[in-house]
């Protein structure tokens, strides 16, 4: 810890969690949750951000930020707009509201899947933000991530709480190479709604792991969209707990990789713990050269979770014979009145469609771009806000044009 003062409640929690850490299965090839994954994430290599031209790796930047995570420092653009707190201040506050939330979801999310790196994060956070929303946000909260040459290998810990009937949209942009282990715990009250767009996956040069755990009360809604643009070795772990009636959730992801030996590793577990809940998972990957996309998506249905509606789709376009798409969809169902499905496909660009566009005078590269844009559109359609979806679609279309240089 780099914070001199810590509260008694956090010290007690840290001692409890540390004593139980030995029982959590470690990261290794023997673990089914890490098989085929890039293990550079647990290497002893220390990322040296001081030797990088930071101007060339700003990441995805679509909006002016309200909060910037600059290395291991928080910079709030307008203190009157949002009451954002530093995680280090929160765990040092004996009376902080966060003591009823911090670490609880991480502990809960160890039940079905061992998450040793999330536990390490709980024990040693170095930077992070805390938001406790009791009113609707009139406009999206934009959190920008920026690399600092003076910080590296940081653990970032975030906490987001939405009270009953609160609706919010959070957009994370940029690229913080100073952080390699990120954990975000999210709590949604009754009838709360959170739209979360993670646009931090562009040109990540170093291995990085990101965890998001979400606890959902009845009739709440959580929609998550992730974007991966030439990530070197990025792993995402998302686990949702649907704890009340009438919950709906959507997890969508677009992955575009064309640089040598780049890997995107997406892992999602949705726990249906109550009846009449809906979940959707939509993954789209476009891979060139020797890139790899890994998708592990699981729907877990408790016996009490009757009337569950679970959908999972994982599809990839392989533009090179050396690119690989590794998919492991899972259904674990203990209720008998459910609608659950999963599907996974991989293939090349449709040659008939390509020929049709070429015969109409469309340039070959432009035709490929059009087909790729159409392929990923299903994932983009999961974004509810039309203006955000339009801005992001335009950004991705420009980025896709860099795929082909013929």
C-alpha cells in the first residue's frame, strides 16, 4: 500500500482476505480458466512506460472527460459535476459508506471461478475512483485513462453504486498503460440502470487484466459494451449476479486485431439467481495475421430461476489462415422452465457478397470494409443510445480502413 493511513475496517478485511488467498487456485496452464490464454499477464516483466512515445497511444477518445485516471493519480475536471472519490481516501475513512460494499463482490465472484489476480488487487489497490449515485445522470460520465511515465504495474480499484431507480451511462476511454490489474465492483439497486461502455482496449502494448463484478437487484438493468482494437494481450473477466425478478442484461464485445501475435481474451459468467430474468451475450471478432481471440461465456441458472431467457452468440471472421478463434460457450442449468441457447461460428469473408460488391464497381478494400462493418453491427446494436452508437460506429469504420493497405 502506498497510502499511509488505512481504516480498521479495511485492515480487517485485508487480513481476512489474505488468509484465504492460499485456497484460490493460481493462474497456470493446468487451470481450465487459463488454458490457451496468454500467461504474460503473470510474468515478472515490469512495464517501463518511460521509454514509450505516449502521444502515439492515446487510445479511443470520443468525448471530453469528466474524470481522468492519469497513471496512479485521479484528476477531476469539474468537481461540481460528479462527486468522485479516490479509492485510497475511501479505504482510509473509518466511516466511509464503501465498507458495506468494498470486496464483497470480489469474494462472491470467487465461488465458481478462481480469480487470484482480483484477490491481489483487493489487497493492494494503488489508484481508483468511487461513485455513489442517488440521482439520474443527465449526460454520460466520461472517464479518460492516460499513461504516466512515472508509474507502472499499478492495481486500480473502482467502486460504482447506483441507488434505487437511478439511471446512468459511463464511458471509459483512453489507454492507461500504467495500470495492469483493474477491478471494478458495481452495485445496482432496485430498478436502477447502468449503460457501461469500455473503450479502453485500443493499442494496449502491455499485458493487462480487467475484472468487472456486478450485483443486481430486481428489475435493474446492466448493459456493457467492450471494444478491443489491437490489444497486445488483454484479458477481461466479467461476472454478473442477477439476484431479483425481472432483471435484464447485455454483454457485447467487438474485437479487431491485425498485428502480429496479439490476443484478446474475453470471459463472462452470468449467474441467474432469480426468476424471469434475461441475459444476452454477443461477441464479434475480426482477426488477421496470427492474432487470437478467446471467448469463454457461461450462463449459470439456479433451480429457483424459472422463466430464464439466456442468449449467447460468439462469431468470428478469420482473414488469415494463421489467425485463431477459440470459443468455449457453456450452459449450466438447474431449472426446467428456461429458454437458453448458445452458438459459435468462425469463417472467412463471404465470397459471393464480396464478388457482388466488386461487380458493382466497389474497390476491393472498400468492399472488405463494408462486409466487416456489417458483420460487427449486431454487437453495436446492443448500444441503446443512438448518438453514442453512431459516433462509435464512425470511429470503428475509420479504424477498419487501416486493416487493408493493398
